[in-house]
């Protein structure tokens, strides 16, 4: 099979599928020609690939979101086709995993160090709609491959992000753009906030690139159809599951838009909310009800020729509204720039009705002309602010801001980017924050981003087709009310290490300051926190000792994030949050720094942490590693995202959702040794009697298609285990005519609730209300209704019931099977504590019994685990007594655990003498048959 993979960011759409219907000529001119029936059939078969499922699951814990997208596609055509997966993700998110399954072949994404020559690594060329600075924007992730005819493909993408608070709300955005109507489309968002959910709303689907940044949102239209919201004080579950008809009513082309959830949390008035989990902590600080700081603001607007038309008109309209929003204690001025710098007033003016009117008149008369002198405009704006602060005796503390808007690159005056940045930084001296807005496709957005980063501001990008005015208003709303300045948040150096940044120039109403770090002493019970900041006429100092005892934030939800990849520590969302914040800050520092040695140090540090956290960043790359059924290993698993990393996310692609009580945990260790009591191979049965230190073995020569009762305890513990046989030819020169193996193991659990489990060498189906399909080539653990199913990739499946009953099913796979070999299963009983004394079945009848040997030769050692060594002329017979049966046995060696261990056992040649009843009594009518009837006679079938 030929596989073509392209993984890119923001690049043009891949070419059309090969083999698209050809133009067979103009039938109006060739009326006498008819397309042959075979060709017409071929044309009908050349249909576009069908998306059978599109599902997104997000888990948000303390503002940190883990999101996994799974998409299943089917090539219905009669020939190979190129198939494409496309997903818009938030620009601030880090991709943590990507997996592509084509047929039975798995291509697993692996985060590696970025090299100059990528070779076969996945390209990461970021052509962002908005750059990474906490802004609202998206990146487009695109992957494609060639899928054989009538075959399937699955795409799995996982990413993580820290939600930013803006205008008093957190906003989580999920792109729902499958490009076609989908039979199974599901978006599920789980939110867990230990401080309590104050408000939550689901917005109408939004179909522009900028999500909810303007005031013109139709927030009162209600959530999309089929949306279900369940919420209590600290937890909320939102499910969007539109039918095909509902999707068609929204958009026939499958581009439904952005699914947006906004919410806020309860918060304390003083020091903020501090959460601790293991050795990591996060501090959320968002004070309110403070008097606003006066602001000195200069609006610097591009009026060059490129702003002609709609852009300038929308900008003017927005500024009219913003001027009316200024407070009486504020000061302002306006600069228009092209190749000339035009200043409205030679100083900042107070907010009065006359000044607002005159400012609007000045803006109204701005006309587009000339080039773009970015450096000159910024220098003039900074000079106005510095002069005002220097020459006025200001009693109140103020915040000085520049709001800078342009649609181009520097073309007049100083045009060298580095010099513009240095000039601006030297003039502002850290006292003036610059907020930049770039409009259109021609803007030098990297310059604007660095201007904001180096001068305590933020940046936004507005695309050509979007309303620049509404974006400007939305941006201004975020910074219109400064409440604090010069914020220092301090922790004792003896208690905290590796904290993210603790100084913030300004705090604006409706936003939030977030610090994360590590506690040096895990046993600490209180953490001293001190906040120093300026507010209007006073200097604010807040001090407190915060209890930091062990915190439980919902084990079920945390456990559902990912399997435990390191083998020791439990998943920790605060550790992920700390890693995310730290990498972001290192990237920003690297971007601002001009010293090559320091840049290299920052790069190495960011790269190391990103590698450890499996973040795809500018310093890491992703390569796809082909994984087969035989080579995939548990230690390759990692990732954390809302159900996630492909190790656990594969459950989503089967169209099922875990119940609120379901969790995903650490997979079972494939090398662990369990009880010898088992049925494996042809099948060969082994029963361990630990009290007597005896091991007994016997064979069952069943028939292909028979379903054998292995454990029957339905009436008491509620557990039934059956095994279905498959046949194969016997090896040449053997004494058997055929072989039989277990093709399927089925487990019925009736208590506390009914659950059905069907296990084959390639998949596990768990039906406990919702149907869950787990592939056996992926490592994962699922818990539901007291039943835990642990899959260790291509090794085994462990089923634990109520913590007292455990079965291990070994998976036997053959890369190149001989004619007499079949992929099959082995069944082992690991723990039988929860099974009753009435348990029966081919194995179950021996679990609560004891056995002993009798009629032994005199020289037989009393150590029954050692074989007898009679003299050559001595004919001896050893008899096993168990459950009233007396069975002749002989010493034998048998291999178990997939051939990894050889055991000594007493072999009963005639199993009929060992077992209760007849062979037919152990035949089930169907895989989940729990009826048990045992006769008294024996049969030759055993």
C-alpha cells in the first residue's frame, strides 16, 4: 500500500483525489457516442471519501484544557484515493499527539528535537491566522494519506491549552468543520473547577475566524440544536450531538462553525485561588471591585494609502465609540501616520465633551495617503506620554498605553525591524505598554508581536474579510479598565522553586494573572503568599498563609485524561499547566532576546521541557513512526489530552463515550506473572491447587464452533466466562486430526450492573450501557460500573471485577502463521477471591477445591511437586483425588505464559474422569449464555 502523508500548517488544500471522474467529451457535439456501461459504473464508484465519524472530547480541569479529536473515514471507491483530515486548533495550543491508522497500520506521531534537516519528519510550517501571545486565533492542522479501495482510515489529534480569562469569562472554542455531513458527530466538553462554576453559557455556532471578540455576537440566540448541558456546583458536562438532518439545517457543506463555551468560576476577593496537587501549585489572581486606575492613552492610527476604503472607515467608527468610553480621569491624544506624522494635539488632553467632539472631528477628516512610518509614529506617541508624566504633578498612579493600528510594513523613515524595536524599547523604558493590531495579509505581524512582547502589551490580528472596527472595540474592551499596576507576587524561596513569572506591569479588569511552580517540600501544609501592587492613590500589600493540604480534584476525571506513562506518578494536570506556562514564557523570552548565547540557552531549555512534555513547538518537530501489531510497545505510550494520546483516545473512534464514572488508567504490565490456572493453546488446561502445592493439567478436544463454559458463577457473584473455539489443521506427522484454539473470550458480569465483554485477538468490546470498542494494539485502561478493563498493546487484556476477581487474557499473534496456527487467546485466572463456592465450569469447578495424590509408589517423594523416579522394572500408577474423583495422572511438563515459563504438572490423560458431568454440559448456546446444567454421566467427547 502506498502511503502519502502531508502534515502542514496553514498550507493550501491538498490536491484532489486521484482518479476523479474524467471529462468524456461534449455530448452535445458527439450525440452518437455513448459511454460504456462499465465506465459509467466506474464513474459512480469514484465517490469522495466518506467521513463516518467526527468526535471531539475536551476535559477542562482548573482552566487547563485537554482536547482530542478523532475522525474516521472510509474510501468507498473502487480504487485508491487520497483522503484528508483538516482541523482548526487554537493558536495558543500545543499539539501533544497525532496518530493515523490506515487499515491495520498505525502511524504514531513522535515528538523529537527540531533539526536543520528534517528528513522524513513532519513539517511544521506555521502560517498562523494569529500568532502565539494568548490571542484569539487558529492554526490549521492538515494531514492526508492514500487509502486503499474499500478501506478505512482514522485520524487522532490531541492538543492542550490554558484558557485565558477575557472580559470576565473563559472561552473554550472547538472547530466543528468536518467538510461534509457526518453520521456520528459528537462534541463533548467536561469542565471541573474545584472553586465552583459561577456561570456557564454555550454560544450559537460561530463561523468567522475570530471567536467572540466583538460586541456584535448574537449571544441571545441560545446554544446550537441538540446541545445538552448538565451542571452542578463544580462540574459541567456539555454534549453537542446533532443528527444529519440537524447538521444539514446548519450547513449543507458540513462547515458548522465554532462550538464555543464561556464560563467563569467563583473566586475569593483577596489573595486569589491557590491549588496544589503533589509537588505542583497554581495561583489564580483576579481581584475585582477595585477603583480603576486612570490611564494615559495615545491612539496611533495608520492612515497610509493602503488603508483606503472599508478598513479606515471601520477603524474610524470604532474610535468614535472608544472615545465615548473614556473615563473623566483619563488623558488621551490621537496620532495619524503615513509618510508624515500628524498629531492632533501637542500634549495629552483631559476627557471632556468638547475634547471628545474635537477628537472625533479630527478622526473624521483623516484621509489615506502616502507610505508607512511606523518608527516615527511610535516615537512621537511615546514622547507625548513621557512628557505628560514628567511635566505634570500627578497624585494618582496612572497607566500609560499606546494602542497602535496598522495594515502594512514600515516603508518610510526607519525600516529596519531590529532598529525599530530597539528605538521603541529605549524610549518606552518599560513605563509604557504598547498594544498592537495588525490588519490584513500584508502587515508585518512579527514586528507587531515583538513590539508588544517587549513593551508589556498584547497583539491581535484582523484578517482582510473581518470587521476591523469590531475587533478594535473588542481589543480595547479588554484593556479599558486597569485596576492594578506594578504587581509583584512573591513566595518564600525556601518553599517554591521554578515558578513562572511573578511580576506583571498591569492587571486589567476581567482578566487573570496565573503563576505556576513547584513546591520544594511536598509535606508543607501552608504556603506564604505576598502580593504588592499599586492601585490609584495607594500601594496595596496583601499577605496570607494559604493551606496547601492534599487536594483531590476528582480522580475519575483526572484518571480519564491519559494513561500513566511514567510508571510511577499519577497524572497531574497542574504539572502539565506548569510545563505549558514555562514553555510559553521561554518562547517569548527567546523571541525578545537579541543576544545569541542567551537565545541558544533559552532555546535549549524550552526544547528540553517541550520534549519532556511532548509539546509540538517551534523547537520540536514530529515524525511519524510506523507501528505494526508485533512492534507496538507499552513504553512508547504517552500524551495527555482529554481522553488522550492515541493510547486512550482510540476509544472515541468507535462512537462511544465513557460514563462519568469511567476512567482510564495505567495499562497492565505484559510481563506480570499470574495464577497458573488457565486454558491456553490447543486448548491445554492447567489447574493450580495452592494448598496441596499441586498443579494438574488436562486437554479438551473440542470442535470448532463450540463455546465452552470456563467459569460459571452467575447465580452468586454474577460472573460467567465462556470461550469460543476456532479450528485449524493439525501439524504434519501429529497424532491429532485438527487443532482448536480460543477465538473469543466472553465475560458476562451481572452485579452490580450488567456488563458484557467480548475479547478477540484484535479488539475488546465492552457494553455496559454504552458500547465501547478498544483495539488490542493500543494500551489503555477503562473503568466502568465496577469493571476495569486494561489492555496492554498486543500482549494481554486484564479484566478486574469489583477488585476481587481478575482474569488475564493473553493475546497470541502470528506475523507469518503456519497452516496449523491461528491468532488466538489464552485465559488465565489471576484472582478468584470474589467467586463463590458454587462456582463451576471447566476451570471454575476447581477454584475452591483441594486435591491430593494417592496410591503412590513407595519411593515417591512426599514433595508432590517433584516427579517420581521409579525403577526401570517397576510399574507404578499415581492417582489424583479431587472432588470425589479418582483420576490416574502422570508427570508432565507444560509451557504457559505464551511459552515464557515451563511448569511441572500432573497430567490427566482422560479428562472425563476429572470433570463433573458430560462434555455437552460445558457447551454454551451462545457467547453470553449463563445457564448451568450438569449431568451425572461422562462422555467420550472429553
